């Protein structure tokens, strides 16, 4: 499977993401720049974490309006898989590709630590290598990861199994409603999550719990 | 070219938790301003727009709010031509 990584000014996790995709798929992803209006033929597009455009206005707000995001939306509409991690998740909700919003952590503090995630839906293109309900370790590093959706939207995404990851065992680091850490769109081909699975993919990281997500999405053997 | 001056105010919708507003409320309390029941933080944008037609400017400003200045999932906005 071929993958691509979106690179925007202010992102800082793009190198980690490129390394993770290269190690797990065996092929380096192509990189796409903010002004690109066409994305090559790939199976997976990843928007990594960081602070695109300095988090000006709202996290992800400016990036979501750049030409490259129109191209990402077109690919997503055609069924190409899209993953947004951290700032990438914020960009996906700001662009309307995922429902809800990501607000300031209730603690008002930047949190940088490891949390536990429960795989709330293992029947998605991004999680089928995990067991239903499996608890995995994953690092988080963000200031605005407090997921919010109005009651109607929340009932819909919960009812349709769109909540894919939840913070487990009292580890919710940001006040997210229903402990939501990651969601998919209603078609199931766009995933956004605040934690950083790309930083737990090899023993040198201290664990490989994040590999399952990329192995699921890339369709590679465990 | 004549310009129209306008102010856009963006506020959080009711029911959306505002941790920053809460922190400000507590800070006011610690400064001795007791009796502050609620603080909600928002944003103000002052814009200058080419043109002479206030109705067109207002329509444009609302479109700007819907597309960028506000996140209507969590925020309301109001537009005033000054």
C-alpha cells in the first residue's frame, strides 16, 4: 500500500510519522505540501501532529482552509483512508471531515505523558488488528484535545460505533466528553485521534502498542 | 477606496465548557472582585472592508464567520457595522 504524509508549516511530528510508515510498510510515504492541489494515487493519507500555522485563530483552523485540504477531502470522498493525529485530528474536525470540535484541555495545561486507550471499535479499517476492548498504551502531547460534540452528534457517533478509541482507566488527560480519544467518520475511512501511535511502534520506543493501527490501515502482516 | 469598518464578536455557545473563562473567574475572585458569577471568554475581530454597501458587507462578514472566523460547532458570532 502506498501512503502520503501532509506537511504544513508548524507541524513537527511529520518526521516521526514518515519514519513509522516507512518502517511498518517498507516504503517511504510521499510528502504533500500545503499548496499542492493534487495528491498522487495513494491508499492512505496521514496528517501528522504539531502546531500548524502557530495554532492561530483555533488549532487546525488555518490548515483546514489550505488548498491541500480540499485535495484531501476529494480523496476521502473517493474512499481513500485518512488518518489525522493530534494537530492532524484538529485539522480534520476544523475541515468538517470529522464531526465535533477539539477544545482547550480542562486542566488548561499542556499534557505530555502516556495514557491507556481502550479500543472501543475493533471493526474498522484502522483497528482490526486489535482485539475489541483491548487496552493499549499510547503517548499524548497536546494542549487542545478536549473532544466536544453537541448531544445529537454525540448520540449519533456513539450509536454508529464511530468512537474508536477511549481513554481508559481514569487516564483521560483533557476532559474529553465520554473519554473520547479517537473517532472515525460515518463512512469509516477517516480517523482522527489525539494520541501518538507513531511514537510507540518499535522496542526502542519502549513498546509497540501503536503498530496495530498502522498495520491495520496499511494491510501489512503483524 | 471607501472602507466599511466592522466588528465581529465570537462567543462560546451555551453549554460548551469554557475552562479559560473559569480560570479567569477564579483569578478575579483571588484579586478580591467577589460576586463575579460567570466569565465566558470570546474573541473580537475588527475588520475594514472595501465598499460602501453595509448590507453587502454584513452578508460577506457572515460568510467569513461561517467559513473561518467562528467554529459554529462550538461558537456563536455577531456582526456589527461600526
